[in-house]
C-alpha cells in the first residue's frame, strides 16, 4: 500500500542533480521512468523520480517493503533485477503494486554506501516490454554509484547541521541567532530547544534573529521561527527579527501574515537591529 511521504530536505542536492541524470538514463535505456528509493525500517521511500511522459512513479511516496520490487533487487546475488514484463513474470505479477502501476519493462539495481552496505535502489520502468542487456545493467550500476555518492554527501551535510546552533553573543544579555540554510523538522526542534535553554542560562534580555541566510525550500516557511519568537517573549526576552528576504515576505503575505503580525520589532539588517538597542558601528580612526 502506498502512503504519502514528505521528502526531507536532507536530500536537496539529490533532487536537483538527479533530474538531469534521470533524463540521461531514460534516453540511454529508452524508458519512461527512473527513480531512486531509500530503505527504511519497514518501507521503501521514493526520494526522487522522473517521468518522461506518463507519470508512473510520483515523488515522495512510500511503499511497504514486502510489496516492492526493491526487495527482489536487494535479495538478488547480482544486486539487480530485470524483467521484460512485470505483469507476466511469475514473481512480480503477484505483488499488489503491479496492477496498480500497469507497467511492463523493469530494471533495478542497488544503491550502496562507501562501506558497501545497501541502503536503496535505482530503478527504471516502462509501459512497454523491455529486454535489458548486461550492458544496460552495468550502465545502471555505474549511474547508481554516482547517485549513491550524492545521497551520502547530502546526508553528511545534513548531519553537520546538528553540530551547532549559531548563537553569537554580543554583550551581557544580548545575543544574535543567525539562521543559515534549510530547516527541517529535526533541526527545528534542536534550534528551538537550544535557543530557549541558552536564553534562560545566559540571562538574555534581547535576542536578534537574523534570517538573511535562511533558505526557503519548496516555498515553505519554517513555522518553528514563529514559535521561537513567541516562546522567547513568554520568557520575557525581547526579540528583533532582521534579514527578511523577498521570498520570506512573499510567503508571509500569502499565508496569513503570521510573521508581520508578531509582537516583535522587524528591521532591515543587523546594523539597524543593534542600533535599536543602543549599539552603533563606528569606523576606527586611522593613526
């Protein structure tokens, strides 16, 4: 059974890079669809997909592991599985997903990390029968290596986001929170908890929240920032928000103006934020 799944931002590079790679694969193997899945505890999730004409595999869906072709790929000694026709193959025709997809030609290979462990699959399929050669299988294996390295790079970058929360102390009671990059649900919780703990332990009375480095993914503004401002205010900590980009402003206007109606000061840049609480940047006189 297929269930919706929100593809995490930790695969942003894969989603960007894979589109061009999928196009090349589909042209080379003469198929309609190419996609990458990642193996979870009980399901395979489509991280990225490309459908040349008919949409066969949508991006961001998860299928229970036992009902997938991926299980057959991973179990194969050659780390690959191919069939001319999924609907007539003795094994695949019994799977619930086969009549739902209504496809025939299929080829899939494993994705392995640097330690050689299987963590997903790269697959292609088409509504017409396809006779894939050993050269085609070798080619898809080579493409799988490229995509596997991209996924690992994304994961490494994602994990680095958990190492620190960028809080910059200015003086007693005043600090800056500089938000950089993409914020997903896990990172959001770390930022919220770390900032609130820091505000309490360091007796902060002013927090400047700089959003100039925030990346808005898929047009979605991270609501944790709204919750952060409200939580700090409940603790008696005054907030100043700066670095509002055109993308953030546009989102706020189209989604209830949550940010602009907050009981917080919003200024153009860090210099203006510091000035509002009595700090001014002065050029040092040359001797």
